[in-house]
C-alpha cells in the first residue's frame, strides 16, 4: 500500500514538473520576428481562365526593400483562391502560400521556406488589400528560425 502511494506521489510530482516546464519557454527559444511590407503590383496577367501571374515591388517605410513574383489560381465554384508568392529581399528570399476565401478582407497563409539569410524560416503570412487601391497589398510576415 505504501509502495503504491509513493509511486502515485512520484508520478504526480513528475506530471506537475513536466507541466510547469512546458509552460516556461526553454532557454534559447526561437525569437519571433515581424516584417511589414507594402506590396504594389507592377504588372500582372492572365495565364488561363482562372490562373494569373505577376510581379510587385515591396516597400517598408517608403523605401524599396525587394520585389515579389506571384502566381495564383481561382476556384470559382468554391469561392476561393490560392496564391503562391516569393519575396526577394536583401540577402535572401521567402516563399509563401496565401489562401483567399470568399469575400474575406484579410488573407492568411504560411511561410513555405526561405533561402540565404532566411534559410530555416518558419511562420505565417497575413495579407490585406489596401482600401480603394487594387494594386496595393499590406503584407505581414511573422516568423522565427
């Protein structure tokens, strides 16, 4: 009986210690970064009935910080679209996929991979069209390495 009580107490202590440890971030945990860009379309065109491609210039605080190329496909029956985008920035690039659903005003997606300075990147992307300007999109990347 005492043996079972001692095992139960040890199991409870271990469970409490593990729960507490998971609530505290580990030393050296990945720091989250946020990059905000304003993307302005330079040129885009149709590649078929529901497919398009284009290029844009990316700015931060009014300065050009890179360019991006994008392709997308509409699914009219499902009222959605998928956009693949690669942002070419100083010292590397970041590839993302964004999901557009119905009449949503904010589109979300994930960072697929990076190269150069952004190798090993992991995170999310949020895109929001600028009001009254179909050529401009506000992009927020939230990521860690």
